[in-house]
């Protein structure tokens, strides 16, 4: 927890907050902070700054906030991610949030197992939990939007034109394609496939919407590694 993240509702009129949950335990047991110490803090979708510990008890921590600066700049990317298996989804959500993605579309593709859509990991509270961990990690406050598209073809044919308008459109696909570009300085829509990859038909549908297939070399990366490698290289 590199940033203590709070909801606006937790903060009283004096700018103070009282914690009794895992954040209180983390401040006490991991950071080992005491009365008078400060730590970095922020409000979800709001400002960042510091929090001073006013009171430290075995069951609670009380803090006073001083919030004055903007969170880090977001990445100018819309990420289209074939729904990963549940364990990988959890890690991918944390990584991509920490990297600064603010718009994520989790989509079905031919090689996504249908059972993945029934996973408890897709419950809103579970998704939220992973996004929060990613924000805390990266000292960010701005929650990503997460959208679900369970039908690939209608999504690509009917919605993607406006979603990806005025952006560079890339689909990461291993094979004999141009290398993924580096340090682009523009809005991007990036599609990443499932464990089994995209099928040819899906690549053709994406190409018909203006997507270019790009590759990262002959090593096939796991989805969560591919997300990190692609975003690090592109930005
Ligand atoms: N066997 C699959 C294939 O050949 O497409 C591998 C899929 S990989 C585990 C999951 C996704 O990560 C891919 O669909 C692609 O979007 C991305 N990816 C992984 N390694 C890549 C590479 N070397 N070049 C481009 N994309 C890659």
C-alpha cells in the first residue's frame, strides 16, 4: 500500500478519517507508523497528498488529511482484453491499473472459455478490489472504467468504430507482423488476445476496423506479461 486510498464518504468535515479495516492494520503492522507520522493518501477519483496520524489504537487509526495535488497522468489507451482465466484476470487488473490504464474492455473471443464468464472474480466488488490494489500500488486515485462485451462480432462491428475513433489501433498477435512500435505519442486502442490467441477470423474483423497486427518477437508471453510489455514499450 503505497497510497492510503479513501472514499469521499469516509472523510469528515474537519478532513479527518477513522480506519478500522485492513488499511488500519497495514498502517500499524506493515508501515509501523505512530502518532505524528505521515503517509501518502488520496481520495478515489480525487486529489492526493498526505495524511498525519492523530491517534493510533489497537483497533483504529485516526488521521488528518492534506490533499492538494493531482494523481499521475493516465495512459491514453483503451485496452481491449480477451477475458483471461480468473486467476490471471485478478493479476492483470492490478497490473494494468498500476500502469495507468483508465478504460478497459473485457471481451469474449473464440478461445475464451465460456465458463470464465461465470467466475466470482467478475463480481463488481471483486473487480473493484483489484482496481483499488492497483491504484494503491501506483499512488493513483483515478479508478479505471471496466466494460464487458460478451459477443465479439457485434462489439467489433457495431461499437468499436466510435470507441476507437481518432486513435492508433493495434492488435498484439504473434507471427509475421511488424514489430510493435515504441514511444507513441497518441491515443491508442490496443487489443490483446486470450491464452490461445485470436483466431484468423477475429484478426480479419479487427483489421476491417482499421487495426494493424503487431508482434513482440518470437517469445509468446502470458497475457499479464504481454499487457505490461506492450504498454511499457508503447508509452
Ligand atoms: N498461442 C497464442 C498465439 O499464438 O496467438 C498465444 C497467445 S498469448 C498467451 C496471449 C496474447 O498475448 C496474444 O493473443 C497476444 O495478444 C499477446 N502476446 C503474447 N505474446 C506475444 C508476442 N510475442 N507478440 C505479440 N503479442 C503477444
